């Protein structure tokens, strides 16, 4: 691999790592609107790198990037599960609150003297 090609590969690997780091930080900060754009950028960078002539020479780095990507995806899955559980809990709480209000209203209405 020539010096220029080696430099390009190193830069591309560093760019991929930076995007995965940004992805992880966006998850931690709850910046959901940024995640899709970061993932798209990473995918484009990785695809370009994997298709490059340097790919066979940087196989280990590509494998490491894939491991990091999988970790990010597991992190995202954990956060999505937690959010889903929070939503389910909120919905259950809203249903309980509604039933409590309906019960309180029915008790209150039964205790009022007619007309």
C-alpha cells in the first residue's frame, strides 16, 4: 500500500470511529433526531472503505469497526427497550388515573342529593 493510500485508509477508519463515537453520544444524550443522520454517514463511510483497494490490508480495522457498530446497535436497542417500557408504564398509569377519576366521579355523584 502506498503512503497516500495508507493515509487515506487511516483517515477513513478514524472518520468511521468518530461517527460511531458520535452515534453513541447521541444515544446517551437522547438526541434521537441526530441518530439516523449519523448512521447514514457512517454507513456511507464504511461502504466506501470496505470497497476500497485497501480493504484487504485493513481487514482487522474493518472487523473492529463492525464490532463497535454492533455495540452501538445494542446500546440503541437497550435505550429503545427502556423507552418502550417507560411509554408502557405511562400508558398504564394514565389508564389507572382515568379509572380512579371515573370511580371518584361516580362516588361523588352518588353522594349528591338529587336535584
